[in-house]
C-alpha cells in the first residue's frame, strides 16, 4: 500500500529550531529573526473610560471598567491622604489604562480643573500621587459697559460664559451680581484662556479685574503666597471675606429686604427681613461662610425644608424652602464657604421656586445686602514689596 501524502495547500513547511511550523499565508516564509521580532512586539496600552453617573459608587464605577471589588478597595486605600475616591462626582471621568499584559496599570481622575490624581500599579502595589494639569495659556483682555446684566455685557465683549462666571466669582465677596448691578456699571478684566493638546480647555484664572458699581470702584489683583492664590485690592486688603455676598450664582431677586410686605400665602403684611432669590427648582444652594449646621430638616413655621448654620458667636444664616438637602450632611456637620448644603425648592409657605436667605447678627435678623461683614487677612508687611511689584505689573494689563 502506498503511503498517504499530507497535502497543505497555500502553506509552507520549514524547519525552525528542530521543529516544524505552518505558515498559513501566501508568499515567502519569513526568516526566523523576523518571526522572533514579531513574537515580542509589545501590545499597545488600552485606555478605558467611565463617566460617573447618579448612584455610582467608586467600586461600582470600577466594576464598569472591569476591575473587581477587592482590587477597587486596594486602589481606594492606596490613595488615602491624596484623594478620597469615595467622593467621585457626577460628570467626572475615571480613566483606566491597561498594561501590555492586559491587566490594570494606571487609574487617572481629575477632581478639578487644576489637579489630576494618578494611581499606578507598581509591581503589584498601587501607589497614588497628585499631578498638576498642564495647559497652554493665552492672556485675554475684555472690557464693557452694562446695560442689562453682567452676563449680557460679557457676551457682547466677546467673553465666554465660563469667563463671565469666573469674573463674577472674583468679586463674589464684595458685589452681589443678582441685586447690585446698575445700568452704566463698567468692567475690565484680564484672564487666562487655556488649551490642552490643541483643544479648548476653558477659562483659567482671572489675573486682574476692575468693576465700577454705582460709582464705587472695585479692583482685584491675583497674588500668590505660600503656594496659594488670593485676590487683593489695590491697598493689599483681601477680597476674601468671611461671608459670600450671595448663596446662589446668577439669579434674580424677587423680594428685597423690607420691614413689611404682602405675604402671598398668608394674605397679610408681614416683616420680611431676608432676601428671596428666584432660581430654577434644584439650583444648588451654597453656605455663605464656614460654620456648623444647627438645624437641618422640616420647619413647621412656614420655612419648609430649612438649613441653619451657626458661623460664630455673632453670625448665623438661614436657608429656607429647600426642595431637598445635600447628601451626607446633618445637624452638627461642619461646612465650608461655598459648599452645597441643599437645593432651591418651594416647600413651606411658598408660591414658587426660590431661596429665602437670612443673616442673623447677635440674635437679630439684619439686611443681607447692607450688613458689614468681617474681612479677610491683608497682605503681610514682609510680602508687601512683592505684592506692590506684582500689582503694578498687572495694572498694565487693564490699560486701554
């Protein structure tokens, strides 16, 4: 009987290192050196991204990226003291890089516009660090005169929405842009426009700004001390005060401070020693100063959902008609200036979505727009020469 023959169409047979292998392609069989190079060519790292959504936890988000619960807890623990990943925020993104072996190699998260938190797998151990996000910076100048609002005037001057908000935030301790802006007010500003990898990355810091409000001149100069940025006026007094001028951004006043107004629910004239800010339902409400929550719940006296904060032995503030409270806070919780404590609503004696805001001084309610609030620390004497040099340099940016 004749031996059977093995027929391998379109295949080559070659002896390599004493053994046979099949080359299942047309054309010449590659050399052993070429095959060795192809075999060790590294796999390119792969990045997976997950945007945090409502009800996400860190471990749940990591599971969506393909990382198990136990490994996610190891990453969480490794970042202690750098960043608490339990506080990842809705809309932010977790980026997971897989190494050449296909296993997780690096996790990156940007909690804010200036800082990136990086956790790397170093031979099986996760190591966390903070990195400053690097941008390409251009300085942009703008000036304008207000006819209706800062927002409209800013857009007319060519500013982006982000730049307008940043300008308003710069003066957040001295001007309430919801109540105090007048027709004919003027502004000048020089600010950073950022880009990253060739793409627009929004507005950076305001370097210097001027705002003339009803004849009163306000100026801001950015100055860094001990690694921290701060804003100061021409004389070196801090713009940062113990209290923000308003607990909301860009909303309008529906009922100003008065000793008597017609209450739309009670149908009678009642004292109204507060400011009402009309705003869409769910607008975040901020604590105007550091303090401790003294009341946090339903008030049967007409305030509806009420948050009260004691700031010191002199001042406290009340925030009424909230739709809901911020998660994780309760009576006795410490809060910081600008921290979200609740959301605009229409609970209690209310006819529409708004925030009822009160300041109490020495037990008596006072007009939030007129009360004199404590100022921050001025430039120290030893820093004054450096500040004055920087101030004079920044002044030139505002010249026409």
